[in-house]
């Protein structure tokens, strides 16, 4: 009787380790592959490219709109004048372009 109890305890103590070892193999990553028809893939690729271009244009438009509204607010508060901004746009000297004329 004692031997059967000891045997049952040994089997019960070993079984959780075998269950843990089995779970390691079940946690593998699985990759599913979807095969598409050429026309469906072309439509998917076109849609993806169109949406990415739209997102890039949207980001650029947001940046431009924010810059213009900041400039407009600065002009309204008389922080910058139109004359100064026009002079800065037409200044093409080497000093304003950042080109080095001699070794520094």
C-alpha cells in the first residue's frame, strides 16, 4: 500500500513538468499565407499606395496650414511686417544661403 502511495506521489510530482514541456511546443508562432488573384493583389497594392500618399499629403497640408496660421497671427499682432518677410524671401546672398566662402 505504501509503495503505491509513493508511486502515485512521484507520478503526480513529475506530471506538471511534462505538462510545462508540452506547452513550450504549443507556443510556436504560426504564419498564415493568403494567396490572392493577380487582379485582387493589384487592387490591394493600388489602394495601399493611394492611402499612404493621401496620409503623406495630409501631414504636409497640416504642417503648411499651421505655419500659415502662425504667420497670419504674427502679422496681426505686428510682430513681423510684410516688408521684412518679402525681403527675406528675395535675399539670395551667400550669407543667407549658408554657403561657405572660405575655410572655417
